[in-house]
C-alpha cells in the first residue's frame, strides 16, 4: 500500500489549487499514542485512541412479518462493530429514520398503518438495541405516521422520544477525541403545510445545530459528522427519485426557500462539518453520485462550494424496500488523519467494500478519493438528476445554459422532448430548466432541483419562451372591478412572462408564478388532508350507488379545488374548464 498520495487540493481562501503529498488512510489506521484518557459524555466508553467506527443504517421500514433480512443484516454488522469495540471502543450505530412499514401489517384485522405507532417504535428500539453498541436514531418522514393512534404530531413525537430514550429529536454523541456525531430529526407530519413526506427540521433544532457548530470550531480541531433522514439542498447528490423531486420532499425543509438553503450555508461557514449522511431515496451505494466531495479537480468543473463536507447517500437493508435492488448499509472508520466511507453489502454476506477515502490536509481542508468506478447503471429505477453548472472564474456555464437574445427575449429553438435539456436565469434570479420532458425550477444558489413547474404531459411538443412583461413608460388605470390602479403598482425589478407555445393550434399558456415568486408547484397537500379528500370522494360514490341508483361505471365523481382559476379581480365562477365545467378556448 502506498504510504503517500499526490493529489490536487483547492484552497477556497486563496482560490488556487496545489499538488501536495499526503499520507493515505492505509497508513493512518495505526493508532497513535494517546496523550490522555477521554470518556464520552453520552456513552461512558473509555477511549484509548482517536479511532472510531460508526455503522449507519438507512430507511428500515420494519415489517414484523418480514424480519429475516433485518436479522441477517444485524448478524453481518455486529462482528464489524465487535471488532472495533475490542480494538478501540469508540463505536456507535446510527439509524437514519423511517423505522416502520407505511402500510398495515395485519391487513385482515385492521387498515391502520404500522409506521409511527407505538408497536412500530418498540419493535424498532428492540432491534436497534440488539447490535451490542449504543444507538442513535433520528425521525424520518414516516416516523410520526401513527394517525389512528395519535391525534397530534406532538403526542406522536412524545411517544417516539420516550420509546427510544431520547430527550430531544436531535442528538449529539462524542464518539472519539474531538469527534462528534450530530443528528437532526423531522418533527412534522399532520401539520405539514404541503406534503407530509417533507423532512422538516424545526426552528429549535436549527438554532441548536448552529450553536453547536459555533461551539466546536474546526480551528480547535473539532470534526462533526451530521445525520439526517433527507439530505440538504446543495449536497450535490444526484442519485434521486423523481417523485421526491417533483413533489417537494427531496431536501430538508424543502418547501421553505430560506430554511431549505440554511443547511448548506452552515456547511459553507463551518468547516468542522466533515461528513453528512442521509437516506430517504431507497437507492443503492454503487454509484459515485451517491457520494460528493467538498472539492474536485479544476479540470472536472467549477469549485462546488460545499465547505469541508462529504455528503453520503445510504441505501436500505430489506429487499422489499429497495427501489433498485440494492441492500446496503454504510460504515465510517476514522481517526485524526481522516476517515473511510464503506459499504456493507447485505446481498454479499456482509462484504465490506471501501467506497471513498478522505484525508485531512489540515483542520479546514481535506482530500477525497473514490475507491471504485460506478458499479452499475443498468437499470432505470432511479432519477439521475441533471445538475446545471453556472461555472466560475475558470469555467463558463455548461453547454445546456440558454442565454437571452439582444432584445432580452429567450426562445427555445425546438419543441420540448424527453431528451431536452436546458436551463436559464429569470430576471429575479430564479432558475428554470428542462429535464425529462418537464419544466423544473432549480435553487439559484446551489442549482439543485426544487420541484415541478410543468409536467411532461403538458410540456412535450411545445416550445418555451421568456419575454418581458413589465410596465410601459405610461401606465393606464384599469377600470376592471377589483383591479383599479394595479397596472401602476410599484415594482422593483424586471417583470417577465414564461410562455408555452403550441405551434399546432397557435395557443399560448402563460406559466404564472406562485405568490412568493417561485414557480415550482406546491400542489401536494399533507396526508391528513388527502385522506379526508379520499373519504369524501368515497362517500360521493356510495351516494351515487345507493341513493341515485348509479353503477360504478355511470357514477362519475370528480373533485374541485381552489383557490385560483382566473386572473380576474372578482370571483364569480369556480368551475374548472374541461373538468367541472365545459372546456373553453
């Protein structure tokens, strides 16, 4: 094994790259002499070295009828942890949440979902406690789903914390000298403003997290590994599922622009954050896109601006929950010189595979090296997101960037197809782009996908244009009821209209933004609201059958929603053209 490695290192302060020689972790695994005895605040384990080992489990979705995969997985992980416990004692197990199956596990007896129930969490706590080492767990988007048992998120969360012996949804565990494990958990399900499957970190946890980072600066030698169910916006992870992207539950606090961006801002500011592990997507670890480094060689593209943090996607243990056939967990092995990220492959008798090596150059700079190429991309069970690149001082924007013409207009040359790729800035700084036949909004800071604007069913075959829609030099006062003076309202900036052009019939659809100026459609309500809506539709069908004497084929039941169907300042009609009212042109 080589004792040193020549690598390119980027300095964000000096904006330069340099070639340096560093020791590899193969030589760094030799435990150095320990100058003192450290006792962990959380575990009481005596630490004789700076080495540590952490096993990371992705979404478990435990089903008591299907425990075989969990038992096999545990029996594969336990010897690894036992060996580390005997070697240095600094070991831990972290579960990334979503502990129970989100369906009935006794369908003949009840329709109650298993996830989020007391029974679910007691079984999960028993399982996680059987690995022989201390465990930590954070809540995912299904862990407060005990809808029949609990009326509120607060009551459901209280049970979750009590069963897992947690004082708070977040955790902090010192696993080795100046090395912390920090977790943040989702605390909202019933009260979600939009989809219940958004992973929401509450304000109290965010404030605690920020203070923890301030109290443990990189300059003092602290190294922090963060664990959340979903990754933060800006992580650069690209092995995602389409449903998470288009439904607004891909990133932490996804539907709140400011809070969604808060986490990557903290990563950029606090270089004590060395690793961030997440699950949520149920996809494997055989792809390099499942790990992103804080720096890359300048020949490969612009500086990614991810602080000192390596972001890591974690797969699942049970076969029935995997979305690409993989059954894998993560393993972190580290010391004062760096850490390794490994895969525990549950389909290969628990074989441990090295995925990446991260070596610390100093307290605020590090080097990452992938240990293998992509294992496989021979399936279509994942959504490999095209990530726009804005470029930097050394690189222009990528080839898919679309610029405005001399008149300030932007017109896509060809009709949109499934293969169309392109992106552009709007005048207010927001970013739109084409991907998989859809119109998608991207975060202007990280260029991570935020959500669906127009679906492929509506967009394919049409052209896209962006034109100015601002005020003329002289504005006319409208006489329309409810719109008086609106044309002369104050406006700070350049207004634009996003148009979808159908060249077959000449029609144009104007894509109106949301009230907050964003474009991605926050159209999925939380699960409690949707369950009530389903019950209302079911009641309508029963009424049509039992009272009106209609057969299932003849009973045409549709739903109508508000609030906006027109640009008019008055509301006299609520019909949806073509659905609850005759189609209009």
